[in-house]
């Protein structure tokens, strides 16, 4: 791919970060304290990983301290060890000295992004001259190919159980820590950059552009338009609603209700009274940006959506309720004596030696703050109509628990993507902030297992969507919210899906194949022609002077629309169809998933086909466990004039 000369350099030198070296003794003392705290307190230390795996992670961390180590490097090694636990509430925060540095010095990437179809797509920039425009794709950052960079950072990202789909969204947007996991972890691996040198290109373009931009300060970064919820939004300001005929949409971007708390049942009362007055019969609850927060918001939603008394949580379970001298190193909210010295009589001992907190017999069933007692529905304003919930990988913690409750008890239909988090319930409770005295690194340690009061869940997983709607580049470019559109009407798949797909592909197409080189992650763009007859596809690639490559394949849909079989010169391959939807404008979206081998290793594959008018995009992406999906190749094609069009 051609790359023009660097367009602009506008990165003034930042004040240099002053490294802080830790002696072997100091670093080892911090690691020993961390291990003792996790082994004493953490109720999920061995929930998703074997003790042998966790011991091996501790051993790797301890080996890193066999020689003096710089504070950023120790922070990186601790982050990698904590991510091994697979608990989204267990992660490291910067020591105060480093946190101050990041607050007072420009270190952040001067743009926001989302990973869409396995590509790093710019969603906002800070307006510096030469900055990649919104909708363009980042190819390289500071001399490193984006796929290699994302795979370097991914192992530090915390998520629950087997919900590694969370990695892609957390890299781009995470209100924990410093806003997103890309900006959080980049300095731990590569140091603080004095400039961001970016290689980018427009989607489908053959020529890339290079620019060097100044880092920006955190307070400026959080003012950029986010790809999801605003940074650290709260329940009272993270909620919007709309009424449209008999359909209402309630969007709640967070359940966090402890910084500036409101009484949730009263706060939601106006909305549900409006539903009753309007005669609304379909509520779309949009939780796609919601990572969780306070149980009291969930309980309040239950009051308006359940028709009988309900219990939100099983008794909260603890691994320990006495911690020796560990509280000397721990900060937490609330009354310290109540947190660190609760009365033993308030607990029941389980057969395996854990502690279940007894529900408070004096608690009031109208108190939203108590989730382990039976609560009464809000009879007068209860919504009894159809309930649809928009879900996705941003969901975790209390949001996933809420979705699980509403699906099981209310029969809610979930549209979007599978959630992250744990439907069974996360390790959370009070999040202790353990300060390691020599490095100053702070570690979040959950002290309890909050168990959802549901009968059905898949261990290690969140909640599965009933109707999968995958975000696509076509939707992003059109400003279209397909999940919301589908939720409003829930259209069935096309009656003759094979005919609809053949019509979408019909004709002669020209454009380009853009693929990622297996060896160096470089991008290669080849002029491409596609000719179709029904579901028979004939490809022609211009691979340079005198070198033309041709291939052919045949697609076949199963009668139940669950699989697509592709026959080519390489044999047969079968993929599972996860989405097949005609768009309101007459186009088509097809999403398929399967397995493949890549550089000798087994990977998951996802193929997305989007057709609208005379434009066709076909993208394949792959990932292994613990990785985000990354684009392998993509066709960007235009139907030639005079050929059949699916919209005509």
C-alpha cells in the first residue's frame, strides 16, 4: 500500500516522566502483600482459574522482581497477573505520583475510537491539523501495526469468566481507570509518548496518510465525543427516554448511584407514570452502554417491571470476614468498623467454610438499597406490556444481573449482542483499595460474591442475546442503529433467504481486496472484480504486472437458515449464521461465525456481509481466546452500471 510522506508534525515535547526504581526487597514486599490480600479476601480468586494457574501467574510476577524494577514495569506485571483472575472488579490503579502526572501532563491519544469489524475506527478527534477524520481507520501507532499493538495490550484487560468479547469494547471505552484500556495500559508497555505518530486511511482507500500529533491531557480527552457512555456518568444524568406512539425507549447508561445519589424508585416514577398515561404497550430498555453500578437502581426497575414480590439477590457470600492487619493497607467506603469487624452473628457458615450474610429482618421492603429481601412491585405504575432489552459486551456487573433477572422473570427479549459480566453474579461487594506501600500501586480487591437470585444461567458467561445484531461499518457510516430498528418491529428473516442473498450479490462488481499480511500485519490492496450468478461467485484479483489470480466459490444456505456452506477449490467449509436481516432501505446484513486455522493455530472467524444499493462489503475477521476480533481481509465493491440491483 502506498504511504505518502508525513503530513505534519505538531507534537511539542512533554515534560519527561521521572522513573522510580524499586529495589528487589521493596518490590518483593509489595508483591507478597498483594498475594496475601488476594488469597485472604478475594472470593473469586479460583472461581474461573485453577489454583495452579493462579499460582503460575504469581510465580511470573515474583520472577519480575528478581532484579530492581521500575514502577511502571511493576504496575504492568501486576496488571497482567490480575487479569489472569478473570474478574472485572480486580485491577490495579496508578500510584498517586503517576496519577498526578497523568492529570497534569498530556499523555492521552488525541482521538476516540471503536473496534468495528476488527478495525480501529476513529469516532472523534480533538481537531489538531492533520488528525485522522471521523470514520477513518488507524493502521499504525508509533511505528507499531495496530493489530500487533492491540494483541500486546489485550492480556492486561480485566473481564469476568469467559466473556472475552469485553476486551474489544474496554480497549476503546472503560470508565474505570483512565477512560479506556488503550490509554491505561499503553504507557505500561511503551512508556509515555511525547508524540503520537499515526498512519491512517479512509475505508477502502489504497493510499494511507501519516501524521504526528501532540498527546492531550485527560481533562481534554474526556470532552471528546465518546463511543459509548460519557466518562463516569451517573444514574441521574445517564438516563434518557422517548415516547413514540405505543413504543417507548428508556436508555440508562449506568446504574452508578453513589456519587450523587437519588432515590431510584421515585426518580423513575415520572417515566413509568407517563407510560401508563400514554397507553404504551412496548418498552425498549436500552442498556447497551451500561457496565453496572448500584443494586438499588436494579431493584427500582424490578418494582416497575415485575408483577409479584421478588428477591433480587441470594445472601451475599464472603470468603473471609476478618482480615488480620490487612485493613491497615486498605481504603473502602462506609463505616470501617462495620466493614472490617462485622458481628459474627450476622453470618451463617457454609459447609465449605465460607460466610453467608443473613438478610436484615428489620429491612423495609420499600428500601431500594437492600437487595437480599423480598420487594413489592409498584402496583399503580407497573408496566405490563412487551419488554425488549438492547444488550451488548459493555454490559457487566449489575447491568448483566439486571438483564438476567428481567429475562428469566419477565420474559424480556434481548436484542443486540451477548453481555459480558456474570449472570450468576460477580465478585464485588465492597471493593477494597489495597495500597502497596513501596510502589504506591493501588489494587482493587472485591470482598464478596453477589449472587443473582435466578435459576438459569450459563456458568462463566453473561446473558445471551435472543436476536443477534452485530455492529457493522455500514451502520456506522450511515448513522444507523440497526439494533434499535429491529427491536421496534422484530422483523422475521426473509422468507426466501437464498433468493434475497442472491439478489444482494447479483451483478458484476469492481473494487478492491484489502488484506492484512500474516507475517508483518502490513496491509495490501489488490484491484478486484466479482461476477455472480445466483450464489456462484467468481473472483479476479490483479496481483501486479502480469499476475492475475482467479478463484470461484459456491454458497448454499441450509433450509433452517442456521448454516452457510461454502464450496471452493480448497474444499468445503461451514459457518453458523448468527444474523440475517434485510435493512429498511432494502439492503442486507449477513453475519456468519465459524472456526479456522491461522498461522498454525485454531481461531474463531466472523464474516460480515453488508449490501446497500450498489455497495457491497465483505469482511472476515479472526481471533483466538482472550483476543479481540481483528480484520483478516475485506472486500470493498461497487456494482457496475447496467447490472441488476437488489433495490430495484
